[in-house]
C-alpha cells in the first residue's frame, strides 16, 4: 500500500488523466469533472487510511486520509445537494481538524496535534455560522474554541508530561470570549453565571488532577 502512495508513476497518471478531463470539459466535450475529482480524493483518502490501519507507526497517514475523505464528502454534497460555501468550508475544515485528533488518540505523545485539531474545528464552527448573521457571537465562539483547545492540551493525558503552561493561553482566550460576549446586552445576564461555573469546574478538575 505504501508503495502505491509513494509511487510517482501512480500520481503522475492520476494528474494526466485529471488534466485530460479538465481540458475536455473546457472544450465542451465532457461535463462533470467534479465527480472524477471527488472519486479520486475518496480513493486516495481510503488508501491512506488503509496504510494507517495496517501500520499504526504510520500515524501521519491519518491526516491526509481523513482530510481527503472530508474534502470528497464536501464536494459530493456540494455537487449533488448544493450545500453552499459556508457548509462546504465547515465540512472540509472540520474533517482536517478531526484528522489531527485521530493522530493524538493513536499516539498520545503527539499532544501537539490537539492544537491544530482544535483550531481547525473551531474555524469549521465559525465558518458554518457565517451565513447566519452570527456577528459578535461567532467571535466569542472562536476565542472560546481556541481557549478550550489549550485547556484540552493541559487536561488530556500524554506521554510527555503535564502541560500546565497551556492553562495560561486557554484562560486568556476565554477571558477575551467573555469580553466579546459582554458587548452583547441580551446575553450579559448569562455571562457571569457561566464564568462562575467555569471557575468552579476549574478548581474541581485541578483537585482531581492533583490527586491522580
């Protein structure tokens, strides 16, 4: 399987075939090149995932595998269902973000994968909201998602050691989210109870972590 994925001849033939299909479509001879690229992306993603499953040491293959499948699914939904640019972007970003969490779950020493995974999934959520006039709420969700990402780095187990430093950027980002929400008058009454609850959960989690 790895020989196929690293074969220049294989990918060269794919590109040549794809170029011919694009040329024929430009000449009006052929239509539906999206289906071809959707199939190629899906097949490539499956090949990477097979390589990943057959050899867990090749954890890196999970990133292109899951990402390419997400792109193929997004293109398929957009081609046959006309889902819109925001949803397409959310699916693609979310899929790429998910691939990094798979990398972490398979090998806990890859704690760094939590950061791009959390950032991309946060961007996916924000991208999905852009067509709904979310305004300031999307900004608060962005900073909250970024803050949660660093808190996950601090809380989730890994083989390197406790990442206590991650509480600092996580806390700062959550404060920024609260400041943004504070500008929304209709939500002001809900902000401080959430802050108090978050602080309480923080102290509870810290207690359990110290005992562990």
